[in-house]
C-alpha cells in the first residue's frame, strides 16, 4: 500500500455489546470430487457413498447446504441423478479444481500426473493462460446448464485467480465465491495476510487482495472457508513452513472433530462482538471418506441445528449469503473475530479485525498482550497469476506485511509489536496484563486491557482506516510500541522519524507516522529489535487509508 499513514489516538466511550442485528451466518459447504488418486482404498465408489451420506444428513435435519462439484463429478450420471433429486434448499454449484476430463473437453492437453492432480500448475485455474481460463469457464458452465437447466450461482476453490473470478461474474453472473483460510505451505498452498475471516470484495488485479474502491473491485463476495481457529491456527508449524490444520473440518479430531472445540468455536462466533456479521463454513470434501468424517460432521450438524432453532445463527446456502452481502454492503465491511476465553489450559485471548484497508490481530498469552499481525491491502498490487500461468506446482498469495508474528518468528523468538515500558537503564520490558474487554463502536472495535501493577489501561481502537492507541494511566509511564523479529528477511528498507519505506515481493509501500515517531533499532546492537514507535502526547496514530 503506497503512502500508507499510521496514527494512534485515544478513543473512549460507553460500553456497547455486539449489535443484535449483526447476523451470525453458517454455510454448510461440501466439495465433490469424482476420484481420489492419492489413496488406493479411497475408490470412486467410496467417495460417491460419502456424498450420499452428506446429502442424507442435511435431509435428516431439513438443513440448507451447498454442494460444489468438480467437472469430473458434474459429468458423472450418478452425481447428476443424486443432485437432481435433492430438495430446493440444497444448492449445487461449482468447485474450481481442474481435472483431466475438464481440460480435454476444452480441447487442451492434460499435464497432470493423475485424472485429478492437486498441483497448482495443473489442478487450479492459476496454471492456465487467461484465454484458457475463459475456455475452462465456458465449457463448465455449458455442461452445468445442460445438466441442471441454469448456471451455478456459487463457485468455490482453495484459491482462484482474479481473471477467472471476474469472467465468471461478468459473463455468468455468479453471486458468491469461497476460498481457503489463511495457511502456509499446507498441500503446497500459501495464502497469507488476507482478509482473515468473513468475506470481502476482491481486487480486479488480485483475487486474494481486498479492493479499496468500487471501481477496482470484482463485484462478487469471496467468503473465507474452513472455520480457522482464531487463537492457535496462526502459530501452527512455526519455523517449518508447512502448517497443520486447526479448523472446523470434522476430519481433524482435535478441532472440528472435537465436541469441546466445536462448542467453544461456535460460542465465539455466535456470542462475541463481530461488527458487520460473523461467518463460518462447515462441511467437508468427499475424498476424506464418510468413515473418517461421520462422527465429527454428525456432531456439528446436531449442534448447528440446535443453534439455528435458538435463533443464534442463520444457516444459508453460499449463494444466499452472497446475495445478502451484496444487498447490505457496496464495499467490503469491517468485521471482527473475538475469543476472550481459551479451550486449552493456556488461557490465551485474541482479537482479529479486518477492513478493506488492512487486517490486524492482538494476542494475549503468558500474562501479556501484543500485536501479532498487521497486513496492509492495496488493490493495485497485481498477483503474479493475473496475466501469466503459474510456473510452480505450489501457489503463493500474499499481502503487504507490517507485522508478521509467524513468518518472522522462530520457536525461540516470538515476533510481534510489543507494548513496552522504557527503563532508566536504556532497556525496555513488555507491559504485562491480560484482563481484556472488547466493545463495538460503529465499524470500529475498541480493545482495553489492564496493565498489571499500575493504575493503567492500554486503549487500542481498530477503526476502518486507522489503529489508534493510548495508555490511560494515573501516573506517567514512558512507553512505546516495539517491533521484534527473528527473521533477517524483513521488508523494511529505510526507517526515518516520520516514515518507513518497505518492499515486499517487489511491491513498494510506505508507512508514515501521523502522531508519534519511528526509531530505527537495527544498528544499535540489539538482537531482535527492529524499530519502535514512540508516542507524542501519549498517543500514536496509524492511519491506514490509501
């Protein structure tokens, strides 16, 4: 983001609970493949039977759901018959993983190792030239309309390029899309620094990057899938560049397959502040097989049914959620995910905030709080996949980092922006305290946490275009925000009193301090300190609008 400005100032107000009109939306989305080449025991018959059981489970509860079909399943008469017999509240859409039958129906040459190959350069639209992507879309849509009598309203994928998404919206008028949660290296796919949960309007230049203006946005909302654990997913696999999964997926016994975890996760989603709306995707792809997912999926479905009957959540199809989003938001809204209790003994707390300009996360652990993540969004940053096909079997989508508590950490050194007290010795120490309150203030989120051993409270306001911070104290405390990082590959090129010039993956962006001042710490012989922001008149202001 070019010429971004950072500012911090005090914002105090009366206690305000989550707005009652903010809906808590659940999509039950199951992805349908025809074949699974990775495991001999996962036959086409086994995964077809899995899909039948998923359909029957929804029918049993009279619950809405969405099934997204790969092309190979779409052209299979057994799947056609199954979904033609479904009730109207079960939506059928497109799952945009590319298969051999799909490619060959376009008159193209299949380059994969198997009829379905998960490598990014053959199994996803990013592996094809823009004209080929349009042909893939035309062939799929024609076949879908031949089978079901109309074009699908929803198209999902682990990741999708902006050219394809825009083409599907403008020519075939899709109403919603969905994409994978943030992850690093899982299955070879890295999506990092994006709009963390809920949904956003993507940039025409980059399907992973939220747009800041209506002129540049693709007019279809993209929902983040899989129900990512807001506390623990971020730090999984630290230092290994291959994250395990902590999510709503029922195949994972310690999260989506655990009743304790699912009940905790749904409490955070249904009861805590969320600003515009809360969102979670449930469901599972059929290639995991019914035997592995049935216990978790049945448990989740029973819980979702009870929450819906209590009026705490809305269960919608993906297309319904897309229409609701477009009716309520002309641009990407600000949303939040708040978890102030921990299902593990560690007693951690976290707050996520997203707007169309940036995302941010705070975490409290081991008796102190810090900023774990800030990534900036710029609609003008082109994805490397926009105009050219992917050359690698792996995929990387990223945004512009200011704080990255995962990639810049090692198991022995936690990266983040810490609230510190400057000591007379010239050293600094992290301020401690984990008594936290969170309030909604329009489209902003007010966070306050009490500092131990002092009559003091740190006030942090996450607003749509700014982060605003002040220490409210009965006595003077010499404090600052201090970035620490173990990584030597940081984006910061120059640090002056008023601004930081940065470059990430070839994209230049500038961070300016509107109130307060930057201090470069890299040449002071400190081991992991990078820079700090010192307050002016007890305030620092980060204005993140373009």
